[in-house]
């Protein structure tokens, strides 16, 4: 039996910093067995997205069928879906097959460069079809604004907790509103689970341009930990610690000409120094 199989349903990032490539690095870091279903190909590098191409819905369905008939995952991370047709394909498969494992949804809408990764007309479909299936949804501030249908000006008068409560009303089990787009010495995330008290997660804000793939990394870490039977709260807490260390290590590195990736394997220098050579 494969140990802790976890599935990423997401887009392909040929630069390796986000999407499926980042997710696989994270899954491996936590000792889970990573599998993928590619939904779209984002042609990009650290300077931005050059193009985006959807995978035909029948191919996405076939990928899902091949995974579930052979290696059923213990947790699922859903990232970039791009359009309404892909959202419906994923939704229909999960519901028709009565998939009961934890589902982590990172509502990917915009790249770090500002390029659109979810067509605007697909937003309502994502909200109505997939958000209610989620064990946890992990939006950053712009994504939280999109999910709640507010304007940027309206959001300025709301706390992160208020945003989290509005997203919880969309039907998910829990929500983590990330604080990376806010300001201050600390990056504050708000975790809210249905029927539970609000939990605030703080980490010192790290001054670095190398933040490509942060959302993918955090959500994938949560999924990996859930596949190992960690509680939802412990999965969120430990995923944030992992991401903070990945950002801290990335601040000392330089990959590409733009916003470089976080360091998914920040622990390897310490763990493997002198042992493999």
C-alpha cells in the first residue's frame, strides 16, 4: 500500500515554482506520495504568465478516473481550474463518485504578476459548485474579495475575520484567510472552522521578492498533512510554519529575473549536509 497518497488537481507551471510542480515538491517534503491531474498549462516564468491553455475536459476526467481506480488519494488539493467547463468536470467527478476525503481548495484567480488564471465568468461556478465541497478554502486578500463579491473599497472596512465569516457562509467546512497582502511586522492568517472559535496564526513578515507559489505551497502542505491524518487545525498550523521557513530560505536565494519561488526544500541543507557526498 502506498503511504499517504495525495492528489493535486491544478495547473502546470513550467518554471517549477507554483502549480503542480510546487505541489509535488511539498508532498514529497512531508513524506506523502504525490499524484497529479493537470487542468491547464500556464506558460510562465518568474516575470509573468506568457500564455494559458486549458486541457480538454474529457482528458481531465480520464486522469481522475485513472487515479481513483488504482491509487485513491487520502486528501485532495485543488488549485488552478481556469474556466467553467473544468470546474464542472471536477465537480461532477467528485460528487458522482461520492469522494469523501479532505479537500483543500486554493482559489487560484490571479498570478503574482496580475495575470488572470480563472476566467471572470467562472467565479460563480467555482463558488456554487466547488466551495461547498471544501474541507478548507485558503484565499489571500484579493481572492477573498472575489469570493465575497465585494469591491476593494468595501473590503477596506472589514476585518480578516469578517471576510472569513462571509466565505464560510458559502458552504465550506473551514476557511483560512491569509495575511500576506496586508501590511505590518507580522503576517496574520485567520482560521475559522464551522462551529469553532477563530484562530489567529502569526508569523514574522519576511522581506523578500521571492514569493512565487506561496498559495500553492501552503495549500499543498495542508493537504499533505491531512493525508497523514493530522487534524485540520494542526495541519494549518504546521503548514504555515513550513511556508514561513520556505520564505525565509528563499530570501537568501536568486532564481530568475522576477519574483522567484519559495524554497520548498529548505530543510535539505541541514538534513543532508555531509551525508550524501
